[in-house]
C-alpha cells in the first residue's frame, strides 16, 4: 500500500511540474496576432511584434521536411530586414547577421499562416540550420527536435537549448528587426533553458 501512495505522489508531482512548465512557456512566448493595417509612416522602426499572422504567398507548401533556404538580409544602421515575399515563398529560411568576430544565424519560417523568426544555433552540436517538418524544427546536425510554435526542445541531444524568438515589424514588404533584438535572441539561445 505504501508503494502505491509513493507512486501517486510522484505522479502528482510530475503533473504539477509539467503544468508549471506549460504555464511558463505560455507566458513567455507571444501569441500570434492578426496583422494591423499598414501604418502611413514609412519608418521601418514601427512597433515590433512577433509572431504576426500573414497571408502566405501563392507558393504551395512543400510536402515533408522543408530544408532552410539561405537568404541575404539588408542591414542599415541598427536594423536588419528580409523580404516578406521571399520568406513566404520559401517557407523556411536561414540568414546570417554580422557580429563582432563572428556571424549570428537566424531562421524565418511560416507555420499555420504565421511567420516566426528565431535564433538558429545548436550550441552542443554546433548545428546552424533546421528543417521545418510539420510543427517541429529538426536540427540538420544532431536531429534534435524543437517546437516550431514555441522554440522549446522536444527530444534529442540539444533539447535544453530552446530557440529564442526575435520581434519584428512588417514595413514596405520587409520583415524588419533591430540588431539588439537579434543579438539578445542569439545570446539567449547559446545558454541552456529559457531566459
């Protein structure tokens, strides 16, 4: 009888831990929002939000895992931009941003009509790109899987390194990000656990 009670206590403890983790994840990851009407301002530094609901381009979503396609960002002062149309048509993209002494990698992908931008690095295995496979991101080096909705690890060797999201704005047909936000997301992804 004591063993059954002990097992029940362990089971209830696990449920409580999982509930707390789910609540923390929901609190830290922004929810998709409907796009606002374009602002009359031409400033690419309008309010930033992530992720944002978008209408994907006419390109149909490929079947099976979608490998990341390399795209080149535009950098101007403290902002980085990538073409919205290219992100929508490719479905899964990878781009690099210069940092002192190195380059930082990022991914931009479409999932359920929402565009996500995340840091793209797997510190333990040194993976830099991810395939988009349904609702998961799969590291091209170690095959660790991450939730494409939240960036949180699901299974694999590098599961403790969630992929931090990057806030962005849509301006003049581009996804526009601040270099400080990109750097913060990249640095947070280099550390185990959520910030």
